């Protein structure tokens, strides 16, 4: 018997510890989701790519060093003569017309080592550097925006679990009271219309409660499945908090920035600036390019090996290039289109922000009234059960009171869900 008691205690302790292990806080779940977010990883790689592009563009002022080499067998008169000249080994016999025209097959080796230092490129490379700087900052804002989007949706799902859990607790309490009443209710027979009708009314309310419980469990299960899929972990868990949903929202979904627009809008704004830089880059095609160069050459063949050097200043200016025409106009049109689209996004966001803020204020007032009504109806339903037990209220009247209580709980759950949704969207815009 002693061993049996010990085993029972250990069993209960194991269940308790297991239950505690499955309790998850908001921070724990969000940490898992954020760490494994594919969208964050994708945007992080895009940001890294833009940073690499910026680092490359900022090195535009460095010289270009190059080396090249050739080994070839040729009987081309021009190549044979000039490669022998490069070896500084031209002989008198080489000027014989028959030798010049038919030099025979010759093997040559040619190599060069050079450096090119651009001094002016029409501002193209500087514009490219600024463009990538905007892209890096845009990537940072996009990462922030996506984090806010994912967190707001996660909080909405976690809040749904809270609403469903608290709704179920209230309904199950009401269900228990009703089942207790039905067990002790003596209806007599169907020949007693009043009593039998009251029984049907109470059973109808009980069935309604069971139906709402099923729907609420489904919502809760869907929300938990969403979270488990995102965190890539299928273990069961329960919320660590029992706080009111409105307190949870105030603590976890409050605006943390005073910027006029969302991070996504700010990211798009930076992308528009990249198109403005693109216009300057296209304009640079029509400007001259100036630079310094130096090159060492090595010629080697069957006669000798020799070197030569060349250095100086170069100017390059495309007087006509059909591929360049229309590029500035195209870039300008894209920039103007992006500007208009950005303004449209800003306008829509401001309208949505205004609507959501007004809806939030209205719902806050309604929730205060619903809480007051909830307290009143809870007290009324308790009194109604007592009155029914003392015979001062019939079953139909009791069913009506409990039905109104269920109505209020449904309305409260709906209002909290709407309030949660509004705050999650506001969080996404203001963080």
C-alpha cells in the first residue's frame, strides 16, 4: 500500500512537471519563430548582397590592374612582322617582299601587365555607390517591417489562443452549472407542458454551449497549429499568462515608434531614391571618361625576348551609341511611376491608420460596457439558479437568463477578436 501511494504521488508529480514544461510565454514562442523565420533569412541574405554591392561600388576610385598572355602559331604576315619587331630583332632580310608576304609558320609568346586609373566617369560610379547605400538602408527597413509583420501576426494568433482559452473556461463553468441544474430537475411528464418546455429550453442552451465550445476549440487549435508550424515544433503547449486579453494587447502590441509611416513605406521610399540615382547613372553615358594608364609588354619568339612600355592619359567619349539613347527617359519614367505609387501607398496607409485608430477607440469603449454587463449578467445568472432552486423562477425563465449570458460571452469574444486584430495591424504600421 505504501509503494502504491508513492507511485501515485510520483505519477502526479510527473504529470505536473510535464504540464509546466509545456507552458510557453510569448517571448519563448516568438524567439523560436524569429530564429527560424525563412523570410528573415531571405531578407538577411538580400541585405548582405546589397552590402557587398555597396562595398564594391565604394572601391570605384581604386585602379584596375590586369595581366594578359598569349601563345600562338601563325603565318599571318602582319603578326609575324610586328611580333619580330616587338622582339627588337628585325633583320634586313625581313624586308624582302617574298619573306614579308610568305613568312611561314612562326610561334610567338606575348604578355602584358597594365594598370588603369579612372579620373572621371561622368559621376556614374559615385551614383552607383549612392544607389547601393539606399538599397542597404532599404533592406534594413524591410527586415524591420517583416519582423513587425511576423510579430503582429504571431501576437494575433497567441491572443486568439488566450481569447479561446478564457472563453472556454467561462463556458465550461456555465455548462457545469447547467448540467447540475438538469440533474436535479424533476420535470414530471410530457403532460406537464410548462415543465417539459422548460426542460427542452435548458437542454437547448446546453447544446448551444457545446456547439460554441467546439467552434472555440477549433479556433484555438488552428492558432496553435499556426504557431507550431512557424516555430517548426509540434509539441503541445499552453499559454503562460492568465492576464486579461486587453492587458496582453497593451503589453505586447503597443506602438514603439513615432514615425509618420510604416517601415515598409520607408523601405519603398529608399527604393524610389535608387531609381533617382539610376537616372544620374544613365546620364553619365553621355559624358566623357578620363583616366590614366600604364602598360608593360613582353614579346618572345624564335629570335629574342624584349619588353616595351606605354603610359599616358586617355579620354573616351561616345559620340554616338544607339544603345544609350532613350535610357535617361526610361529611367525618368520609372522614377516618376515609383514616386506616384509611393504616394498612393502613403495615402492608403494614412487612411487605414485613421480608420483603425477610430475603430480601436470605439471598441475600447464597447469593451468597458461589455465588462460591466458581463459582471451584471454573471451575478444575475447566479441569482437565477438560486431562484430556480427555491421555486421562485421556472425553467424557461432560467434558460432565457443563461441564453443572454451566452450571447454576451459570444459578443465579448467577437469584440476582443476585433480589438486584437486592429491592434496587431496598428502595431505593424507603427513599428
